[in-house]
């Protein structure tokens, strides 16, 4: 499954991360490697194995699905995302360790029927969390976002203490990025699905 970013109306730290992050997500027996790029509250997500690219503009609350083979794109408005209304907690354990050259702190968190641990650093600036479409941002994530933490490893467990999902950063490259990475190529045609199957037929080349 492709994990989608949703954006909360939270003020990001001024030193928000700019650069590239490669991370693995394991969930329900599936594993995906994703490339994440961030610059000026704009985000780009690539899933190399699936050939998909999604652009997010959190200033305009718009999402763009890029289809390079067809040289087309879809645009979707995104509603502001509210944070969790309570029930979640997060606490520091006092444990620290170095991950990928960054000093990290260990946190324990709970949210509804999920518990977990997260290793996070303040050396990279704020990171926009990801979640599946239609999910509400847990309150512990909004607290971490406001504090300017960047997660390098997160493990979540269900109420039976079985591993539910694992998020693991395997590469971090802070660097200046071209603004073009976060824009739809000007030659690409917008796909309009409001006309029914006509747009889909165009997409698959029929």
C-alpha cells in the first residue's frame, strides 16, 4: 500500500529539514522502501518499486499524483488535518544512542490501542509525519512535531504486543534541493476524472 502524507495546521520549526531521506516501512507483512524529499513545506514521496511519485504542497493543501509513463497528473485538494483529541501520551526514557551519526533520544508513546517506541533527534529539524489516508494525527505526533524532532526509528505494537508496523530511516542526506523537484512538469497534462471513464481511457492509452 502507498502511504500518503496528510498535513496538520501546525507551525513547523524554522529549521525544518531540507534534503532527502530514504526509509523502510514494514506493515502487515508488506515492506516498502520510500524516498522522501522536503523543502519549504513542500514534500515529494517516491516509491521506486511501484514507480509512483506524489507531490504535496502544505501551503496550498494540494496533492499531485504524477504518472510519468503517461506524462499526466492528478490534482487533489487536501483538507487541513486536525490533531488527536486526547488519549495519547509520550514520555522520554532518558536513553540515548547514535543512529546514522545523529544523537537520538528514546520515547515511549501510546495512542488508543497502539503502543510503541521512537528514537528521535533534534539535529535535523522538524519532520512531517506520515500516515494512511483518512487517519487523524495522534496527539503525541503533534507534540513531537512542535518540538522539532525528527524520527529515525519507530516501532508500533498492538494491544497483544505484536509488532504492527516498523518505520526505519536507512539514509539521511541534508542538502539544498531544486524547487523543480516539487513541481509538476509543465509538459504534463492534467487528468480530469470528472467526465467518467473518458479520463481513465486516456490514462491507459485506449
